[in-house]
C-alpha cells in the first residue's frame, strides 16, 4: 500500500492577499481557481512536488456558518495548525521572505532536534515554518 498526502488546506482571511504570499513570494504556481456560491478555492503547487497541492480558502468556504465562525476565531487567534515547508537554503529563503515584508517569528537557527529552520506569519496570521533539508 502506498499512501501520500495529496492536499493541504490553508485557511486564510483573504485569498488574493494570501496569493501574494504563497504564489508571489514562495513561488508556488496556481493550478486551479474555483468559485462557487460566492466562495473561492485556489489550489497551488510546485514542480518539485507535483503530487502535493495547497488549497487556499476562507473560513466559511464550504462550511456551515457556525463552523466557519469557529474556524475564523481560531484563525484570528493564530492557533490553526502550522505549515512546514522544506528548503535547500533556509537562510536565502528567510531573506527572500523577510524582504517581502512577512512578519518574522523566528530567524534561522539550528534546532537542538536537528533541522535549521525559521518561521513567519502569512498575511492571515498562520505560522509558516521552513526547514532546511
């Protein structure tokens, strides 16, 4: 049996603002942009890992009002699950993202458990980490 991750959901406040980060700064390519009933889902990916896609959507997209409201509260608090990306040069990645104006949570450091990494907040307040591989 071969199991792998296909989609990673990234809940955001504003899809267009988040595209400026994930597409324009991180370099992910838009693979699909779908709207339905006033909601929008944008799928992004990379050539390095064509099997994995990241889906940007707002809290209420495809959810009940109560569920969307609850997710919005978690997003506002900045406590949704983090995204961890791999990079071959965490220091260069850090400088590129910092120069784009992203909020720095942690400058590159060598972690005691192994990886060299850094962390930022995306435009919606999600924590996004980058590990050097």
